[in-house]
């Protein structure tokens, strides 16, 4: 597995890489991960992490495209070559921009490669507001086409990306494996643990609007903050709990909320380990996803569904390819509509219970961990058949 991110850190793609590796090891395989020099150690049977050389003074890298990532990716590339010279592998599972690395290495070492596609790389430039340079975007588009066409198969994490792959290569074997397996979200949380956390956060009698995730621009946090101001004006007991964010992002968010006059109603927890997340989801009366850009389904949505709590989200394809009006409150992507969506649930406990139950049932039906592992097995079956030379059987493995 080639993972061009800090592995592990509690954010989108590293979560996906972690659970991809977990499913593969549970299916009886061993996984070697080549990744960035930074990140938390992972204790998983069958998993070995190989880190690229450190860059002096560099302790972290932000989400999204950057010049620093180009240097780190070059180090990951050379580290991957060293691993392929040292051991024989049956598969290269290459995430995000490492898909192009995989295409090159697959040709050199004659190893099947799967492109693990979490987003459209050209669209990342817009989502992260990295550059508006047309030449850079065209280079990303060319890289994406070469990666998809050069890979033996593609894993996508949402239906939108299936369409992207089909536009580039309609015959490319494509596997949809949603980012669903935060299995810990299904754990039962003791009521006393929930109450203890509420007390610890100063939320004893509050109506809690919970947000979890990164604080990147595409997440739509300004929309959420402005909506919260309107909610608190009509429901003074409402509190907004923000789980996530880097130190400098927390400062910026606090300044924005202070300017809106609602900072006192917001609780910041910073980044929390995955093991603590079930308690936070249980604390929330409403789980919010105000995303305003992008087309990929946020990882948090699958966790929200599994938590069995009412969800308020923007009515954009990033959400509607998973959510609908039966299991969530979907609103137009503006503060007024988002506030109305939350306020409709503040005084309607029956509706909150109904939506929470529908969300959990949706998770059980469509997004269980067992389903995730089964879809991972299909990818490995495809690679096995491909390696044995049975192209027909390999293609059959892509069907659901």
C-alpha cells in the first residue's frame, strides 16, 4: 500500500487507508504500507509501516495539494522502489496521487496495481483553493487520466467518482467501496459515560449540535457558524460542539465566532482519537455536516448514520448520494436554511428519534462493516484472477 499522507492521523484518507489495510489483513493478507515520515504508529497484526526519510524541521503536512507534498511524494516513490527491490508483492494498492506512482512501478516491476481513488485530483485544486492556474489544472487532469487508464482497476469511495472513471475509461474495472467502516461507531456507549462527557464539556442541559471532522475550507464551517447564530437567537440553550481542527484553525474559528457574537456558545475539543468518537456522537442531539464544496461523500456521514442520531446536511451531491429526506434533514447550502433545519428538530424529539432510527437502519442495510469487507474481498479476488491470467473471471469479480 502506497499512502501519500501522514499515516496514521485522524483525518479522511488516512482513516480510509487504515480500514482498507484492516480489511485486507482480516482477509488473511499481509500489508506493507509505505507512507510519509510523520504519523502515529499503528498496531495491527499483519501490517508493517515503512516511512519515507524525514525532512529536517518538517513535523506535519496540511490536507490537500502543496509543494511540500510533492517533495514527500518523491521520497515515498523512492521508498516504494526500495520495498519492491527487497520483497515480492502481489498487489500495489495506491491511494490518491500515489496512483500515478503505482502505474510507473507496476510497469517496472510487473505487479498488478489498483488505484484507490478518494477524490478527483483536478477538483482538489478548487476544493482547497490551491491555484487557479489553467496549466496546473491541465497537468492534474492528464495525471488523472494516465492513472486511471494505466491501473488494472480502480477503487472509488462514492458513486460520483464512478462517473469520473467511466468518462475517462468506460471499460476500466471499477469497485465502489464506500468509506463506511468506522465499526467503533456501532459500539454501545453507556449512559453514564455520555453524561460524564456532557458534564465535562459543560453541556448538562444543552441542546447539542455536534460537528466532527477537519476544518478545511470545503467543509462549510462559516455556513455552520452563521447558522448557529440564528439557532441560538431562538434556542438559547443550544450549544455547538466542534470536534477536530488544527491549532491555527481553532484560533481562526474562535475569531470568526467572536465576531459573530456566539463564541461563548461553542465548545472546541480539538482532534480526538477514534476510540473516543462514539461518546461524542452519543452526546450530540443533532449531527451537522455543512459541507459547501466537493462531490465526495464525507467520511463522517457513515459514522453519523451508524451513530443513530438525526443528521442535518446541505442538499448537495456530496451528501445526497448517501442521504435522503427519509434519514436526514437536507437543506439548501445557506445559513438561513441550515438554521431552519436545526431549529425544526430542537423542539421535536419524536422527529429526532424517527430520523435517528432511520439513519441507523440505513447504515445496517447499506453500509455495514461486513459489506465493506466483502467488497474488499472482491477486489482481491479480481487481482488474484488477473494474476492467474483469467481476464474474463477477473472482470466478473467487479460485478456486485
